[in-house]
């Protein structure tokens, strides 16, 4: 995979590779590299979010956050309402990043909080029935929403409808199995 990580056509192979559980760190580095290099590809969000085992690697957390910022910036400017699979991918990606223990310094935390606020303000980020990966624990995402409120990135009055929808959505998600 490493030899082809700059090839845009790798998107088709990545569809299957990202779902493998026992990939080495180098493979995840190649996935991140492909998503960064091909951030304009609509499938980059999905490929990055489906590589959820990537988020077990604390060393890649900051790099994954940077690539998420690139990929999401492209996705949010490309369309007013993104297709449902992409919106689900964004929800998965952000919740996985929020749960990653590698994102704990103040700068990365605030970057992720900004992404979370931008996501919640994007057109229809939480369509009815939108579910995330069963492995996801939303407690860290809830913390980032509170952090966005504390830092003025979300406003409790102006964003009341957005926040109410987030609370309803978060309440629908089952807790991960221990």
C-alpha cells in the first residue's frame, strides 16, 4: 500500500483495508497520507472515519486531527447538505477523535472543539436515525460541546435548536459494551 499511497485510485482498495482490525501503524500512516493528499475526494471523510482502529494509536492523533480539518473543510464547502453516508462519516470521525487520548493538549483540544462546533452548525449534521459506530463512547463528544459553549464557539441561546438536536441524538446512542 505504501508504494501507492499517492494514487487517487487507492480509494477503492482503502474501502476494504480501513475495515481491517490488525493493521500496523505504517498502514494507518498511509491511510492518513492518502486522505491528506486526496482531501478533495468525497470518499476521504468516509475512509478516514472507517479506519477507526487508527484512533487506538495515540501517536497519530494530532496528525489525524490535522487531516480531519482538511478533509472536513473540503466537505463542508463542497455542498450545502452532504449525502447521509458522509454525514455519518463526519459524526464517526469527530466522536472517534474526541475519544482519542492523544488529543489532550490545549491546542489540539481547542481545534477539535472548533471542528465540533462547525459540524453542529453545518446543514443537517444529525439527520434522524443517524447512528455512529457501536464502539463509540459519546461522553468525550458531549464534553467538546460543553467546551464549545464555554469558549463562545456555540451560543446557548442562538444555537438552542442545534444543541437540543445534539442532546436528543446523543441520548439515542447506546453505550459501548465494556
